[in-house]
C-alpha cells in the first residue's frame, strides 16, 4: 500500500476550478489593493502551475514597481518598514531581492545603495545590522559569490521565520563583523546622512 502523498501536478492544478478561482481573486485583489504581499502569493501560485513567462514577469514587475513606489513614499514621509506587518515585509523583501540581484550582476553601486536604504528604512534591529553588513561587503569589494561562500551561514536559516528571505545569519557574530567593517559602516552612515537631512527640511 502506498502511503506517500501524491505529487501535486501542475497539469492537475491548471484544471482545478478552485485553484484557478483563487488565482483570479488574487489577481483582482492585488491590483485593487496594490498589495505586494498578494503579488507574491500570486507569483507563487503562477509558478506552481508553470504559467507563461510573460505572465510571471508581469507580476514580478508589479511587485518591484509597487515596492519602490512605497519605499519612495516612506522616505518622503519618514516612515519605516514595520517588520511585523505582512505588507511591509513583502515590500522590503522585494527591494532586498532586487538588491541581491544587482549584487549578483556586479552592479556594486546599485546594490550598496539599496542595502543602505533598507538599513535606514527597516524597523528591526537585527535586520538593520544585517543590511549594513551586506552594504559593507559590497563596499569592501567582495563578489556576491565570495559573500555567500565566506560570510553567510546557510545552516542557520530558520525556514519558518517570516523574515527568512533576508540573509541575517553570518559565519561570525554580527557585532564582530560590524567592528571589522567599521570604516565601511562609517562610510555608509555618512551616505545615509543625506536622507536624514532631506527628512528634516
């Protein structure tokens, strides 16, 4: 007797009226509410049923554009991302994933700026520090591969943590890394002063 769970086949889900209705509902709500969190749910559902690439890209573009709009609003109003709020987590995640992509494509300037802005806008001490470490690794000229291989502790990732999308486990304690990177931390803080000054106007 076979006790194993049957594999969920993409082909079966494509014909499942409930699953398809769920996708339609998410599509509608995500646009109406401009919800990035629902955008990610929709992206996951579309990836499961192996939707055409242009449909996947469209959702991805929506997620990234909406996240940067929200970031711009937050910077203007001096608001932070509340990391206990699903929508704020999804927004910060989209910016972070974009920053990681820039880093992996060797766009050091773009990656550094985004990690610094995340450090500035995330209201969560451990994540703030983690984003500063990302920015410092970029400033120190570490390649993305080197960063992942030599600095990131992949074993320490807790998949059940809603913040698991953000790398925050390193091969050395965060405070030690921040001390080692002290000159880059100072440099990063100098760059962020510009944001502080614009907020005070």
